[in-house]
C-alpha cells in the first residue's frame, strides 16, 4: 500500500466516524426511573449502572445521548424506546 492509498483509507475511516449518529433521550414527567433504566438495558444493551447514570442525566439535564452508532443500528433501538413510551430521537 503506497502513501496515497493509505491516506485515502484513513480518510474513509474518518468519514465513517463522522457519520456516527446518536440517540438522544429526553426527560418527561411520566416515566419512572425504573422504567427508563429497564428500557435502556433492553433497547440499548446498557449495563444497569450505565442505564442508571443516563436516567439521572436525563432527569437533571433534560436530555442525554444514550447510544451512538450507525443509523441502521440505532433505528430499531430508538423505535423500542419510543414504543416503551420514552421520548427519544436520532440526531
């Protein structure tokens, strides 16, 4: 692999990193901490501690990025959050 090919490969990797999307979870006055935590574990594959930290951040900050990745990976996860009654969107 010559220098130019290596540079192009690195550029493609950087573009893939930049294309990462996020699921942002928003605070509401309806859902309990336990429901939010359980749903994050189910929909986003969080460990309990991570889900609890996200729930606390959402409560006090109003929103929190709960998952990053490709749009194709995040779409079904966000749908699960929405079906569970949480407020979330992919950005």
